[in-house]
């Protein structure tokens, strides 16, 4: 992986040299803007609306326009000269319990690795301390000239960093929640819990895939190979729940049927028992016949012997009587 950032974690007088790597990547198919008539690529140009000239990237600066229309032009040198203490330092502000951080605040995810062998010891010390105390570190870091809050936590054997939104970047959700007068009955809660349990059986997060991306790939291939475009219907979401209990029960029944069908499909795809060959069947039949014949002979011998014994006993009894 390519190093995105190099610096150090600083807490107190302890410094841990680290390298930063992107922990995630998107695999979406990139689409270009083209002319629908002939497929020609459409290129966007940087044109100045004051002079009408096309501007090279090296002459592109940043600007801010106030309410009166005045523009402050900020060059790259201006921005580079701003004080940015967290430019090469992950500055730890505090250690807090993990459940204090609202997931809504989290943004990008990154891996942190020791920068060299000398950093291994303090790295492991910080990792083990965070793990044993079940805490996370609230920090600040500057990425791409923008300073962000960040969360430092343990993930397996690594320390990870999650950039965070600043407190004033989280919008207030006032007026979005249903009225407080809306309540649910215990029976409805029980049915909803049962539905949740049914839907969660044998759930495998790692088996999920982007169905839209798969369909987009099929669509692109169809156009490239001049084949008919595949048509797939999208199920419409229900928007008129009349009887909540009936909807919950129907959902449970549907989920149960899907689970049963999945089980049957697994049984059908299970490897069949190997069939015995004709020769094997013949040998088995012969063995059974031989065993049966031996059993018959053994029974007949036992019967003959018993008859002889009985006859001999009768003769002896007659002699004693005479």
C-alpha cells in the first residue's frame, strides 16, 4: 500500500513515529461524459469568466467571495504559510470511553503502522493500553492541508485512525423525529423482535455484493458486444402500511419461507452418495447368497444332530426299562 502521510502520534512526552495508509477503497465503475450521438469524450476546460481565457492548472488559485462581491485571492504560498501544528503530528487531545463517540461523527478510515523498528515498542505500548482500558483517543490531524478531528482506536493488531466531523458540522435533527405521542404496543414490539431474529439467522456480511455494480457491468458488456440490454425490475417499496401486525406476521412468514428454500437448495447441491458398480452389486449378491446357503446348511446339520441325539436317548431309555 502507498503511504499517504508520515508523522508521529504525540501524547504527553511520548512520540510514536507512524505511517498512514488508506484502509478502504471503492471499486465502482468509472463512467465518462460522452456525446450521446457519437460517443466522443467531453472535456471540461478551466475558463476565466473575467478574461475568457483558458487557464492552466498552475495558475489556478483559491478564492473567497464576500456578500458584497469582493474576492480574496489566496495563492498556494499563502496557504502553505498558515500555521498548522498537526501537519506532521497526530496530536492526542484526550482518552475517552469508546461508547462516548457517536458513529455519526466518523468519516474516513486509515491504518497506522510503525514507521521504523524503534517505533515498535511505543506503538505496542499505546495499542495495549488502549485495548486494556477500552478507550479511544480523540486527536487532531492535518490531511491535504485541512485539519480534522480524528479518532484513534485499536483494530486487531493495528492502530486505526478515523477522521471525524467537527461538532458544528453535525446538523441538528430538530423536527425530524415522529411526534412523542406515537407509541407501540408490547405485541408489536414482540412481533418486530421476532422478525429481526428471523432476518438475522445465518447472516454473513462478507457474502454481500454491490448488485447495482454487477448490473452496471452486465449493461456495459451488452452494449460493447451489441447484445440486447438485460432488463431487471426493481421492487417498489411499500408506502401504505395499513395493519402493522398483519405486515409483521407476513414478513416473518416470508422470511421463514426464504430460509426453508435456502436449506432445500443446500440439500439439493450436496454431493450425492457414490453409486455402486454392477460388478460390486454382483459380488454383494453372491456374498449374500453364499451366506444364506451356509446358514441353511448349518441349520440342517443342527437339526440332523438333534434328531440323532434324541433317537439315541430313546434307545437307552428302552434298554433300561427292559
